[in-house]
């Protein structure tokens, strides 16, 4: 299917829900992940304006499929939608993790099926390179630092303050003061935003329940990949409800089409995209990373996905190329006219220089092709939001 067919499914959900529906689906392909981020706010606003052109809707449903994204975006996204309607609900065909769960906290109703999952909202830091310590993992959970202290006191049984201080010093050697400060800010920010989002819910959620929800989602799940189903979401106190079989069928059919449009079923192993051992660059042209749609219009985050093998080429490759030149038998160079000798010498030098450069290039390329692969870089290249016509 394509957008016209998805448009019909969105329209069918609207009729059954007596609402206006917006879909936001991000990709979870390992070679080119996409996430909820501030750049989706502009196309979202355009969608909302298109919807409002037909009259202010009483209810807007957001069909959401995502593994997460920026912790700053959910508050902005929810507030944008709420300014265009009286009631706001989220429909989850499958995954609304991390920042996606935070979006759900700002809804009046979270519609889930047996397949639907929310997730913890404990934030993670992307640690690039190794300037902050070789023991850090690329995705460092903010709660990991607090868990380390808990482990020392509880599991390891270190109660002596001097011994504890010495052990914590090991952590400080691999986390800069700036990074620790940022972790504390994010720790506080995520809880503040979660409470603010829950305060938007209608009817209001009791303060004691809000506190429990925030602690459960931000701290007590222990594993960032924990999936929270309908029963657990309701037990927490969230405004979660069974979406019913008809809506489950329509939303799942819609998800499956998005899965095909975003090529989510493709092989996640980047090594499989190279046809042989020689080709080092693969480009998937005009790939779609995110779709944001309604019956009014369609927006796509689209660009090229580029994969490149990184090889360990010798840093110093010295080539000495000698080309012996033999004149015809019996020819004495000193007997040739001086002008002819100069012309021949210049011609030979030019030919040898060009041949040497070409041969050197060929040798370097061949060495590079046979060098061991250190890794594969992959990601989006030249991607941007486009309004689909």
C-alpha cells in the first residue's frame, strides 16, 4: 500500500473513534535509527493546521510507534496537539518506548492492545569516543550511576565511608564533572516533565498516583528495555484502556503498512549490504525514516542511508617506482642533436610521471581493498522532512 490506502485506514479509525487521527511512526532499523525529535514539530504543526481547516476537532488521536527520542520533545509535542483540540488520546499498535511513553503521559487516554508496550523513561546519554574513560559504554543510563552506588552499599556490603569514598573515586576517574552534572540535570528534568505531562490529563490524576507513576517509570523498572503492557500500565495508575478488537485490527493493519514503507523488516546486519569483499560503500537512495500522516496530508523524513566499510590501511605507504628506458640497439644518446635529446627527455619524464601516478594510485587502492575491516559506519545522509504530494 501507499499513502492513499493508509489515508483510508486513518479515515476508518476516525469514523470509529469520532476523532481526527494523526500517525507518527519512527524507524527502528539498526543501520539508520530515527527518533522523536524537535524537527518533527514543524510538520506536526502543518498537519494540525490542515486538520483545523475543517473545523476545530473535539478529539485528536495520535497513533504512535517509536522506540523513543529526545527527552525535550514530548512536552512540546503534547502541548502543540492540545492547543488544537479538547481531548487527546494515544493509540499504540506496538511500541511507544522512552520518549514515546512520555508522550503518552500527556494524554487523556492511552489505548492499548495485547501487543502494545510502553517502557521506562529513565534517560540515556550518548557517549561519543573515549575522552571520558575507556570503561564507559556508548549508551550510558543516567540511573546506571546511581545503581553503581547502590551496588557498592547493598550488594558489595561496603559500609565504611573511607572505603566507599575510595571506590566511588574510581567512577569519578571515568566520568567528567560536566558529564556528572548533566546527568543530575537530566535526572531532575525527566521527573519534572513527567509530572507536568501527567498534570494535563483529564480527569486529573491524584497527586499520590502521579508520584508513584513517575518513580515506577523513571527508576523502579531497572531495565530500560522492560515492556509495560496494558495490565501493568493500569496497575500503575495510568489512563490506559483496551482499544477493542476493531481498533486493534485497523491500527495493526496500518502499522504493517508503515513497516513496509519504512523497510523495517530489512536485515539489521550492516555487513549484508555489501555484495562482495571489494565494495566498501553502499547507498540506499531516498529511504524513508519517519512518516507523519493524517487524512489531510503526509510528511516524510526522507534521505539516503549510507554504509561504508572502514579499513585499517597502513599509515605510511612508501612506494619507489623505477622505470628503465631502453633506446633502440645501436643508438647513442650523445650522438643525437641536443634539441632532440631535450625533447625526448621531457617526453619520457612526462610519460613516466603519468604512468607512475596511475600505478601508485592502483597500488594504494588495491592495498586499501585488502586491508582488514575495522568497522562499518552507517546512518542518514542528506535526510530532511518533506511534504508528500
